[in-house]
């Protein structure tokens, strides 16, 4: 299947988003539950994540290529593979280390 732009077929994208949201699954990247009632833009809100990113040839409307993710998890992953993300390990602030002074 040829790669389609994320915005080329809005109806198909909305259908995939609704289908994924109706399942109520946890974030596929961190495994934590997603609060599907949070507004878009909130770091812990629901986003559709492409398993194989669109920038690497993945389809944005193929149900087999999408999974639910927290917005923050999706942003941290970017277009890296899951292996690249897990190989890097957790960031210091994710495990409770302070990384800057409080001003």
C-alpha cells in the first residue's frame, strides 16, 4: 500500500482514530492506561501512533500499523523505531533524578 499523507484522507484517519479509541487500550509505548477524556494537547492525552512511522513508509490509515499512545510518549519516540527508544533507556528525570535547579 502506498504511503498516504496524514492529512490526505481525513475521513479514513478519523475512522481509524475512533476505532482505536473505542478499544480503550493502554499506551503501547509505556504500558500505562490512557485517560481518553483528556483534551487534545494534554501530555497524557490519547494520540494515534504509527508503529512504522509515516516518514519511514508506514500507513497512517492501516489498522495494523496504528496503536494508542500518550501524547508525551509519542513525542518522545518521534520517528525512531521502538528498538531505538528502548535501547536508550529511561531519561534521568523519568526515574526521579533532578536535572536542574529550582529558581
